[in-house]
């Protein structure tokens, strides 16, 4: 996955931590791989538009099966090589936690990534089961001109992102 090849200042491999998607509660710049149970993954992609490719200016999430663990999916942001993956959460306390925003810190680049970014949203009915939405980077509201989409590659890897409506 994208973040496993990063190195620290001592040139030792950086080992990302694996965290269940329902357990992310604060913004993190640490190398982190999201873990989806089979039930969470099925719920997340239910009804998501299938596409052949995503626009290159959108931040995406790469999702692959966990080796040796059928039904378990691992996910990491796909960012340009000179950008830092970020998971940002909305809400100010764990009680009002609503979504994980998938982003890349490319502040030194021009032009910036697309205005819409992928978010993993949790409903009030079951905080463990995620759905995907596209969120406006400026207003924080649902994007009107983009929707979640998935590319299913032949190697079993999925790429999730926002696609024009």
C-alpha cells in the first residue's frame, strides 16, 4: 500500500499502524492503514458507482484484501509522492464523531487537489457501519458535482474516490 514504503530519518522502514475504520477519532499524519471488516466493507461500497478510472486530481483510497484474512480489507490514501496522507475527523468529541475525511497535504503544490474529497461517514443508527460521501474541501458540505466511485482492478485491489456526476 502507498504508505508502507516511506522511510524515517534513520532510513529504517516506517511501519504503519492498522486501525479499524470505526476507531479513528482524531486527525492523524502518522502512517496509518484503515482496516474494514467484511460487514463494514460491504456496507461502505453498497450502491457506490463503478467506474473504469478516477480523475487524477482527486485524492483516492487504495483498498486491498488482507493476506490470509478472507473478507478483511486494508486501505491507505493514494497521494502524490511529495504529499503526506492525512485522516481528518469531523466533530469535536468522540460522541459527535461523524466522518473521516481522506486527504493529502500537498500545500506546497500548485494546483491543489480537487475541491471534493472522499469521506467515510458513520450514521447515527450504527456507528460501526460506514458509508462513502464526497465532501467540499471549503464548505464541508456534500459535493453537488461529485459522488463516490470505485475502480475494481483485476488484481483484487479497489480504488475509491470522487467522480463527477
